[in-house]
C-alpha cells in the first residue's frame, strides 16, 4: 500500500515546516489537516453559524469546498468555497475556531474520508494531531514532535509577524496553551502520540536537524 509518514504534535512544534520540507525532499504528497479544520471554522463564520450549533457545523464540514493550490513559491494557497483564505486561515482566531469545532466528534468524522483521500502514490506526509492515532493508524512511519511552550509561542510569533499579523508574545503564549489544553483533553482523538510514534523534542533544534532525523527514519 501507499506509504504514509504521520507527523503529529502541538501547535508550534515545527510540524508544518518539517512536514512540508520532508514531503518536498521525498517527492510525496502533503496533507495539512489543520487547514481543513481551520477552513471549516472560517466557513462557519462566513455563514454566521454559531460555534455551539453542532449540527450546522457538521453540515458545514461536509459542504465546505477546500482546495490546496501550489502557487509556485513552495507555499500552498488554501481556497475555501472559491475564495483564497490563506491569510485568514493563519490567524490565531482561526486556530481557536478550528480547535472548538475539532472537539465535535461528528465534525471529525465528516472530515475523515477527505483526509484519507490524500493517500496517493508515491506517498503521503500527513501533518496534524491524530494522523498516527486515528486517520492513518496503519502508517509505517510515525513521528510526534514536541517543544517547550515558550519556544512554540516564539515560533508562531515569528511566523505571524512575517505575515504582518499583529500579536503580542504574552497573548500568543496564553492562546496556544489554551488551544493545546483543549486539544489534549477532548473526548475524541485527543492530542497524544501514537504508541508506535517516534518522539522528537525540537526545543533548540534547527529545522534542518529535525528534517534529517525524520528522513533518516523513512530511509531506514
Ligand atoms: O495544526 P493547526 O494549528 O492548523 O490546527 C488547528 C486546530 O485544528 C488544532 O488546534 C486542533 O484543534 C485542530 N486539529 C485537529 N486534528 C488535526 C489537525 C488539527 O483536531 N488532525
């Protein structure tokens, strides 16, 4: 079957950057599963759906059209219902909305097949929270990335500032900790490493070092 490398971990652990680089290096497809939850969250906002209206959110998860487009710069644009929502998706507001709807089991179920459809030859790098535990439990390669909360907040801070989003370090640290706490404590697919995942603490590690360790795992 088509090989999958799952890369799970909390926000700011380096998942996104590492996954994209590893996928490019291997020539494999890339799934940014967080973008799906973020897209449903903002589509719900566009339709004035209340974040407490579970059945409307589930419908929204089924109905929202989400497409990834390579703009040539190596950055994936995310098109939600025909609109380029890449910048809006990156905000911590979108992250918080994603985390809220991601706690609804039926929303997670609605997105399951869409995620599995990314598994195409020659291989897939899947980035998220439950890639190794729920979506691709049979993946031959599983990684779980961690980093100290301060470093994770700092990485997000730099990323957002580069994109011109104005945030404070304190606010960001608080938001990230709240989001991780919710992701780790929800009843369905809580954030945790798969029993067969390789744990890598990326605190103080340069991106290239993490990429090398992950590639080493796949080539073994
Ligand atoms: O990875 P990212 O920060 O874009 O994810 C946003 C939110 O979406 C997470 O905080 C989490 O609540 C949810 N998510 C999830 N399962 C995934 C990916 C993301 O629950 N596989």
